[in-house]
C-alpha cells in the first residue's frame, strides 16, 4: 500500500490577466508523516501551489491537472464538500497571522468557534479543547481573553497554529509562517512545528524561501523556479550537490555576502532629533516606548534591531506621524500642507498600496502631493530608478510579485521628497537574495536622493550590510548603539547576534 497522501499531477495555475502560468506541469508527492519543504525565490509559484491545494486561490484563477488527496481529486469536489474537508483534514497556517485573525473577536472565542465547527460540539465542551490547544502551542491561558492586536507576532502565529489544529488535520500547510518574526521567535516556531509533527504524526508541507529554515524542519526538499519544479530529493543531498541553478543560488545566498560600501554622501547636519519619546497603549502595563533619545545625521543609514514586541514598529509609526507620543521629534512629521518630511516603507507592501489604483498612479499621486511640476515624469523616473519595469506601471498591486510591490512603495516614498525614510521590515517577505538586493537599492537611493535612512529589521545581515550605526531596542528602550563591525554589550544585543541565521549545513565547507 502506498504511503502517499497527496499527489499533485500535472498541476498548472494561471491567474486572471496573467500572461504566463504561475505554476506549470507540477508533479509532486507527499508521503504520510513526512515533512516536505517547498522552496524557491519570491514569485516562483510556491504560494500558488498551496492555494490550489486548499481552494483559496483568487476568483477567476484557472487550475489544470489533479490534486489527489488519498486518491480523491480535490479540484473535482463540490465547494461545500471541499470546505468540510478543509480544516478537518487539511489545515493551513499563513505568513501574516494577524491578517488571518478577526480583529474584533477575542482569540479564545475565535478558536472555540472553529472547534465547534469542525467537531460539532457546544461551547461548554469546546472550552477544555481550546485550553488544551493553547497549552500545546505553548500559549499562556490568560491570552484567550485578548484581541489579536494585543498579541505579539509570535503569539499571533501560535494562535493561528492552534486554530489550524482545531479540526485535528492530517496535513498541515505552513506557508512562510516565520518570515515576519525575529530570529529568536523564528527558532521557537520552528521547534514548535517539529514537536507538533512528531506528537501528532502530522504530514507537513513547509513553504519557505529560506533554505536555512527548511533544513531545521524538513527531511525532503522540492525546489521551484518560475513555476516549475527543478529539483526534488533529500535536503542534505540537494545542498551537497545541487543540480539546478535555482538551488545553487539559494545556497550561495547563505555564504556571507560582502557588505555594500557606505556610499559617499555629503552629510547635511542633523536630519532627525529624537529626545525622550514616550508612547503608551491604552491598558498596557508599561509604555511601548520608554524615553527614547537619539540623533541622526543627514544622509546617514541607521539600523534598528530588536526582538518582537521591543517597540520597533511603534517607533516607526511615531516617526512617520501615525501615532502620538510625548517628547521631542524634529523635524515634525506633521508639516502643514504637502507631503510629510518623514516617509515610511511598510513591511507589507500589498496592504500599503490601494488595490483599486494602478501602481503608476500611486507613485504619481505622491509626486502631486509634494508639489512636483511634472508628476508624470517624476513617477516614471522614480520607477525606473528603483528597477521597476515601466511597462507594468498600469498594473494593480495584486498582479505584481512581493519584490515588485516593494519597489513601487520605495518609489512612492521618494516621490514625496522626504528628508528621512523609515523602512520597517521592508524585505521580510522576500527570499534572501531579493532581501539583499532590496537593501542595496535602499542604500543606493539614499545616496542618489540625499536622504537619511532608518532601516528596521530583525535580520542582522541586512542592517550590517548598509548601516554605519545599529541601535538595539528592548522593552521600548534603546539599550545601546553599536558601530558597524562592533559586538554589542547588552544582553538583548548579544542574544540577537548569537541567534543570527546560520545555514545548518555549512555550504562553504561542503563546497
């Protein structure tokens, strides 16, 4: 008897308006109790495969081939029957856990509703199962009464895991479940996934662009490139002797890439002065920012690192004028008329762009707000400078890859003519080569346009690549500022440095 539980046969996926297939003639088998890592660069088709399996693809998507679950073709099932199978037999955990949760319902209540749906229980009987699932994913019971926004990114992902397990599935699809998390929390989530697979005898499809994470979770690996399967086998064999250019590129990205040189730029006095910033959330036990003070020079690239919940995004929102705070912030982010002197690049570019507008218009509108005489020409020039294909400027955000959307967001921020750009985890959803390329782009734009760059990231490789100084944030306080090449002295700084991602198979030695 075959051990295969899932067979993808000649799978093809094409999105509405797409000129080429997102997935082409994919044949893949997943065996019972095994973990398969589906890896590849951003835009290679990994998520399209997951959506084809679960039926969560966008309306109008064309899917060919077969998706066999224990021999039953999921593509041929009635939607109502497919929905009953999903969750109870096949469950998914997504990249953005916060977007998967209802913001106006407490997380414990959301989990109870799923338990009732999948198991046919009343609320009283579902309560103990909820508590057991919280304990299984290592969440404190007090968190059942909180709303999603009151949880850290790691806690949100654990809630999403508990919800995925509520129907006691046989297959778990984890689509980039750790990309938005700092290295410490990433390790915790990966270890949790491993323990769940072992304890529940789960079959796991782990989708990632990070071969380092794949090596900590998976026994087998399938490498995709431009919608096609280019390599499949034991992960250690693939790492030792890759046969495809795509696998070789993913491995090579883990060799320490030379840092881009600090591009020469005439310094222009103080671009940003922060003195005693204090920010509080309603009902929180402690301030989110506790008296932050630092100064940035015009044209400087300043890195800011810290674990989840340290206050990095809160600081970014305060600097950009999206949140109130006590203390001094110069220049003021709330200038009268025109665009703000401090612009922000967000972690999720899809959510930052208007889905109803073409990306070219989004950049043009920012140029109009800054008072540019020729906003159309300015938009075209900026899109060209950030490496975005001009022939795609009429497309809407959903028709672009994550890297392309982020380039549009960078162009839009520059169109406003800012003095300072705050980039909050701008590359966390991209594969490592694309992350390095995006940071090099930001550094190049810093030099070309004479801006000050604040780069917020949990990926130390990125901030070390282009930032001359790196601030270490913990519990809303700036613990220290480390010069490039120095080793931090604070406890949290040393912890972050020690957990910086390392490739588990040491490809330099294997090579």
